[in-house]
C-alpha cells in the first residue's frame, strides 16, 4: 500500500504499473468482481496524475496570499520571522539578507547590547525599523551563554565597557571559544577593537577566572591599583578583509561590509552588474563583470575533464555560470570561494535563466 501511495504521490508511472496487478488481485481476493476492480483502477490511475496538486491547491493558494499580504504590509516583521525560521541554514539566510537589501531593509550584525537570541527588530534614530542578528546565530557561541548574556543585560542594564562585560558575565561558558566567536563576528565592536581583544585573550580569560572565583568587583579593569587589576595591551587593528572573513565563517555571510568594497567606485563606473545582465543584456553579448565566488561545484564531463559551476555575487544579485574544461584548466588557481574577480564571457539563456559562458578570469585586485 505504501509503495502504491509513493508511486501516486511522486508520479512514478513504472511503479504504478508494478503495483497494479497486486492491487487488482487483492480487490478480487476480498470480494470485488474483476469488472469492478478494473473500474476502480480506472478511477485511481488518472487521479494519480493530478490528485496531489488538487488536494493542496487551496491551502497553498491561501498561504501564498497570506504571506504576500504580510510581506507587503509588515515587511520588516515578516522578513525577521523568515530569518528566525531559517536560522541554521546559512544559504537560506544569505538569500533572505539579499532580499532585505533589495527591499531597503538594513540587516545589522550581532551586538552584545542590542541582540536578542534570534533575529529581532530594532529602530534607528529616525524610528526606521531594521533587523538585528541574534546571538543564537553566532557559530561556536551556544544558547546557554547567549541566554546568560541577555539575562544579565536585561536585569542590570547594558554593558558599559569591555571591562564591565567581563566582570558581569560569570557563566562558565564564557570561555575562549565563545569569547573569540563574539569578538570575531563583531558583537563586541562597541566595547573593544577585535585585534586588541584577541591579542589579549589569554590574559582576559585569566582575569575573568579570578573574578569568577573570588567574586572581585573592581572599578576599572585597566587600573593597576591592586593585584587584581588588568592592563589591556595595545595591538594592531584587524584589517577590514579579515573582519569580513570572520563574519562569513561565524555568521554565514558578510554583514559589516562586502569584499568588493575597496573597488566599489570603479566597479559601479563600469556600468555592468549582475542585475543588468539578468534584465537588460541580450544573449551573445560579451560582458566583463566584477564579482566574488559564493559557491563552487567541480564536476567532470563525459570525457572525464574537470569543469566548474560557479555561483557569482556582486552588489546587485547572483548568477550561475559554467567554466568549461579548457577555461577551468587555465584559471583554476584563481577560482577560490569569496575571491574578488573579474569574469569575462558571453551571456546566454539556459532553462529560462541568464548565465555567462566564461572565457576569462582575472584577479580584481590586480586589474582594476
């Protein structure tokens, strides 16, 4: 019975035929005539071609209208709910953030003083609603320590400084792993510079351990008035490119910037972008577009030659492209995830979607 159900639900004709004789013999064995058995099958078989769709059409249609209404009338709340629902799926979150950008909704990085557990709505100084990443979304942080940070903040006010944060959060899971995650993703940016915090990590953890153990509450972390004081040693600030790499690792996408930012003005002066390719570029036209590689799949042709399928992203959108064997062999050393590149090739429509058949790949840094 379940095999027949699967054949009908998945529309598998071969499996339907395989189960036909079993079903008909079962009908007859349990009292139906051969004629009535065949008549019943004649009703079942065509139903399998449309029954699933018909059964779901009304509920799907209603849901589509409800969600469209929410997106149109309560866009920030709707997108926040969608992001919370998709938490843990990095690719989905990246897609939703791109849609938020298209809708002119700002998505802000996690913040130790502003973030809740999941995604939440905040207001800027002009009362415009924005979406803030939650602490639960940070890889390597954990729910227990996130809840402890939020609870302490809600009970005793925002953290006034990095010192204040270290003293007040005494949960056992504020350890090297969680503190590095908070620092590297930018959640502590308002309290301290990322490079400085990371360079002092061992000393910070040692001091925090003494605070937890002795419950010592002093006025200043940086005071040297007694034996429990701590001095934060100076360290070089982290470069923007490293910050973005950490955000991608811990949040699944870039939040505080974009890897193409150093060349943004020159890129926009070129007048070509992925959005323009999708909507205003004819097949066969040669284009040269500045992008980064978001995803890459290496596969072999029937002849066994390696080629690549790339997902490229710029400020305006995403496009799937193919890099065929000869081109792949020539440029594979440049094909790296998140690498800023210039891709040149001819526009083509495949299965109704625009793509680029890649002819040349260049490093953006060396060619703009």
